[in-house]
C-alpha cells in the first residue's frame, strides 16, 4: 500500500524494484508473493530481491531508512501517523533540495532526469486493498494486524466481506449488503477498536442496561477561577 502511494508521488515507475527479503513481498527462492506479483504486473515492473550475504546491495536498499531514523525522527513529536506523514513530506522537500555530498547534485534534479527513463503509470492505480470473507463470531470482532475491530452484533453468524485499505477497514454482509463496520485503520499494536453503536447493540443483546452516562464538560473559565 505504501509502495503504491510513493509511485503516485513520483508519477512514474522504475523498470525493476530492488528489495530486501521482506516476508510480505518475498515468498522465498527469489519468488514474489502472489499479492506483490499482481501489483508489479499491473505496473509492468520487474522485481529484484537482494541475495543472502550481500550487505552492499541490502545496504543500498535500506540506507534511506537508516537516514530517516538518524536525521528525521530524533527530536520530533508526532500526534499520529497522519502528522508523521505531513512532517516527513515537508522534511523531504527540504532534504531533496540540498546538494548531496556524494552525488554532488540535488536529488530533486537527479529525479527529473531519472523520470525520463522510468515507465509511465497506468491510467488506473493498482488495487492494493486486502479482501477476505469471514463469518461474524459470537464475540463480534474482527482481527487484523494484531488489532480487534468491532462488528455489528446483529450480524452474528452471517458472512461478511472485509476490505482493508491504507486508511480504513470496512465489512459488508454478503447476503444483504448491510454495513457491518467502518473503522479508521489503527497502526498501533494490540488495540481494540469498538464503535459506540456496536457497544450499545451488544449490551442490548446481552440484556444489560444502557446507563447512558453523560460526562459533564465544564467551561475552561471554571478551572481558571480555581487556579487563580
């Protein structure tokens, strides 16, 4: 998903991708995973996985990651992943406009020349959303990437199609098209994301009373008087 977003920013695609042996991309033996092979096929791009015991090639692939960890991240604070991306985009604009010590050129100028040798992107972006079908369990939650997302308790026992994009997770009942959930995707680990309407419906199914508690929101002037 992130790979596709980068291609959109650049506006062109390389003739081949040089990659490390990441499990989500590399199926072993120099073969790509089915998902990654489909992604490259839509772009007419080849792949090139770094060979074992080849630190020079692997270092060239991962050097940028190390550069970000030592030059961008230290001393910064991020409200969330969106804030991280905004700050990173702003930092890249400044970094790519400086003269590179080794290249003796500005990366932004080199990119203009390299784009002339790269492939054009297809008219439609590759669909990188993940999809699968699952039956809503008695504990109506769906697990993805160590996180649990609530599903509509009224759909327990029915099959739903799950779709995961870069920003959200949705599920729709196969038989009626009812929306089972729509959550913003969480990139933290081991979290439970529960929609308020799902929590209320689950309490009703269990016969638990809905307390309907309302938390008072005091005006800030009250605290100002207490501090003064």
